[in-house]
C-alpha cells in the first residue's frame, strides 16, 4: 500500500514538471514573437501633402494714438457738442468757450485798424480775429471721443486744460511680438491676416515695423512687431481688442512645405517615402528653402500624397508604450 502511494506521488510530480516546462516554453515563445513584432513593424507617422501658406501665428492687440485736445484761449465753457463714443472728423465742433471778451477785442482792433491802418494795428487785428475763432474748439483729427474732460461752466486755460481726448482712428494698428526663432523669416511688408473671433471679423494688413531691439520677459526673448491695416477698420474694432495674427511668410505656389522628418538623403539625393497601395515607395525630390520645422519640396510630390515620416525616438517610445510593446 505504501509503495502504491509513493508511485502515485512520483507520477503527480512528473506531470507537474512537464506542465511547468511547457508553460515556460510557451511564455518564451510569446515574448519572442512580441519582440519580433516590435522590431519588425516600423513605427511611422503620416503627413498629407497640402497646398497652404506658410505662416507665423501670434496674438496681437489693437492700439492707436490718442489726441488730447486743449483750448487755445482761456474762458468759461458755454457748450459741449460731443459725448464719449462719438465719431468726429477733422474740423468738427467740440466745445464753445465764452467769446464775449474776444468779440470786444476784435471789434476794438478792427476799429483801430480802420482809423489807422498801420502794420501794428493790422497784426493786432489778425490776433484778435484768431482768438475769436478759437473760442470754438474743433477736432484736429479723425477719431472717436474717448473721454470728455470738462463740463459746461468750467473754466479752461490756454494749452493746459484738456477738453476732450480722442482716439485717432487713422492710426489704428495691431501690435504683437514674434519669437527670436521667427525673426529670420519675418520681414517688413509681409502680408498679415487679423482674425477677431469675438466679432466674427477678418481683416488684412501688413508688417509695418519690426523693432530693432528685442525684449525679454519671464525668461523668453521676443521682438515687438507693428502691423498696419489695409483699410480703415469698422467702428467695432477699437483699441484694446485682441486678435489672432497670421503673418504670411511664404504664399502657396506650385511647391509644398512638408515636415523635415519626411525628407531623407542618400548618395543619390533627397527623397521621401510615399504611401501607396503597394506599400511604401521611395521617391526622389527637389528641395528648396527651410522654414522653421518644414522644408520646401519643389518637385516630386503632389497635393494629396501621403508621406511616411520617420518619427523621433521619443515618439517611437510613446507609441510603443501606448501599444503595450517593450521599450
């Protein structure tokens, strides 16, 4: 009886050893196949060739010069003809200063000149006439009244009392900053597109001025840029609004700009890997200039072609991690 039990135990142990060996081999085979898959299946990103402008995108803000309108004569304010937000034109009446004393001075000077038309009397008459005319304060610019700074009955002094402040619409512009890496590509005169998403409005303009001095803020170096509008914007566009700015550094032509990762080089020249129904196809191309992270292809590809990009090592690791493949 004891002998039979001993044989049974030995038989069970043999079976367990066989099962363990089989499972180990199956596991090793699975790992080997997984490794083979990870090494044999290349990781590719794709890029579809499209014809579009190459741009630098930044955020801009509308700004404009302001004009502080002062009185050219002293006196009490009799009338104010404008309110905050009013649109005014050059020469439009802004306010009226009490002209009683100035009328008396003018009539006295006129009488003196008629009695004795000497040069000094002529000059006094011209000055009296000018002062009388200046009792009507007019706008020196086209714009929008930002603030009215006096009330009826207030006394104003020559050149010191601000009657109104006007935002000069003729000087409306957009200001922004480009990175130091984009400085080599952005030039004065380049076209720009301003998108005011909050207004549902798109306007065009140009790069008017690039500052000759860079600025550093928070450890980031930028270069201030000023843009002009092609046409005077509608009244909805006011100083302080923000907009998305696209600076067109290269307009779409017969060539295409593709990511640099799509282009390789061998002894025969530059080439791309094009995706086809038959599989990846090596196509030699003619390249042009480089703009930031893209390169121009003048010949060899067409719009709609799908190119295989050689991803960076970091991208390969990211994709393998996502797919559960070993690193």
